């Protein structure tokens, strides 16, 4: 009887381990990195913090705005530009219009990045309750 309990425990342990390994392999890969912040009274030319993308995954670089306002409380959109911080003039990756939603620039190569506010469609200043950057 003693041997049966031991073999039952071993079998249960093997089944639990197999289930956990199966779950781990079925879990989708997480983004390499992200950060969240807010924007307070930004005008054209204001820049985000820099972040380092090691390009260890296939995640697109994106910026999501939630809770957008302008000085006249009539938010229509913000024009964002993604930059790669390099020696000399920083490399640009195109302007995106953000309408209090997500702007994406595709999967970027390794390097240090930031985004800048190029313009506000209504008003001259921008406030955003939550800014989430994924890379």
C-alpha cells in the first residue's frame, strides 16, 4: 500500500508538471516593453521620454492616448512623429494622427526612441490623462 501512494503522488506530480508546461507554451509572448504616463499642457515640439527597444520580439511600436483635451476642450486630434535617437539628426519614422486612440509605427529595429507632438488640431496645448507606449 505504501508503494501505491508513492507512485500515485509521482503520477500526479508528472501530470501537473505536464499541464503547466503545456500552459506555458500556449501563453502568447508579452511585449518587450511598455511605459505609461500622462501629458500636461504640451505644445508642438514637446517630446516624450526616451525608451530603448532591443528588438527581441515582433511587437509594433505604438502610442495610445486616453482622456484627451485641448485648451478649448474641443479635441480633434494630435499629430505625432516617432524618432530614433541617433548621432546627428534623429531619424524620423513618419507622422501619425492620434484621435485619442492608438498610433502605430510597426516593428522597429533596436535603438532608443521617442515621440514628439508635431501639432494639435484644435487649440494650441494638449492634455492626455493616460499615455501608454508599447515596443
